[in-house]
C-alpha cells in the first residue's frame, strides 16, 4: 500500500461523487445482506476513505467499524460522524488487518484491492478478511478490471478543469502495474494551490483472484459488472464486484 491521498482527502468527496453512485453501492450491499439472511449487528468497511459508504449504511447496523491506512482520510471521515456512538475509526493497513473480532458484513469498495501490489500481500489480505467474518457472513468488494487498467487508463493522460480545480492525470502501465501521476491546482482565494499525488495499482486477472478466493475458503455467491446485477464482460467491464460468503451453510 502507498501513502496516497494526503492532500486529496480535502477534495476527495467532491471529485468522487461526480463519478460514483454511492446510493447504488449501498443498495447493492443491503440487498446482498437481506437476500442471504445476514444479521446487521456488526459491519466493517475496509479502506473506508472519507466514509461516504458508511454515511449511507451506518444506520442499518448496530455497530460500525471503519479502517483506513490514510490518517488524512480518517480525519475527514471522523469529522462527519462526530457525536455518533455506533461508529469507530481505526488507522490500519488492510493487509495487516487485526481487530480481534468478527463481523456480519465486510466491504472493501472502489478498487482498494488493486492497491495491494504483491501476491503474498493479496493472499494475506483475503485470509485476514476471512478470519474476521462470522460463519456465513458476507465479504463484498470490487476491483478495477484488467481491461480498465491496461486499456482504458493504460498509458493515457486525462485532464479535469473547473473554475475551482484543475488536474492532470498521467498514467504509465507496465508489467501489470499502473503508476498514476496527478498534479492538482486548487483555488484558494485568488490563488491556486499546487500539489501532486502518485497512485499505484496492480491489474489482476479474474482467474487469479477467483482461485485465491476459493483457496481461502470463500464461496462466490455473485460476480457482477460494477454494482449492477449483470455479468461482467472481459472486453468492456471496468469494475468487477464480488459477493463472497464464509462457509457453505
């Protein structure tokens, strides 16, 4: 995992909510839980960011735990939920997850899995998630598809331009690793503040991830195109979402 999002945390919500339908994500998670008769006692969101998913779901569970590696992101999330008694925030690397308890539902959304770059670490991550689930509990996660990282983002450059913000996003894809270099100009008064972020993700083949899932002990209940009900296409699906269950019962 890298130490991205230090400055991005301040503008993350504005940027991400323009492209991501969080109502669809939260509805997908709740439908999966209801469809499988899952208790809504304890919920864990891994790589919670600024807590947008939790904002949609926390009233549906008795206890909510939010984990993120970025102190800046956690700070933004904690600010939103001051006064709420059923939410706790923990600064922890998802690969080293160690909470000494189990949860009914665990989620890890918006391609956080792709930030785990080493094979041994992705194996460790799935193992630790499995160990933190109640028997019969659900793990719901998504990942950027190999197609998206290699072909859509690939070695391309993108720009975003509004009155308050301009950024340039340059990508370098090689050996299944994409390096994303972002330069931001954020308006503060009459001037613009410049800062840079570097993000690194790994493009995983579905076959590798699914073999790992099965070897860990999970049962795959669903595999969807983004947070829709449809089956993903290898040629044009950009996000793949999995619903996993601990145990066969």
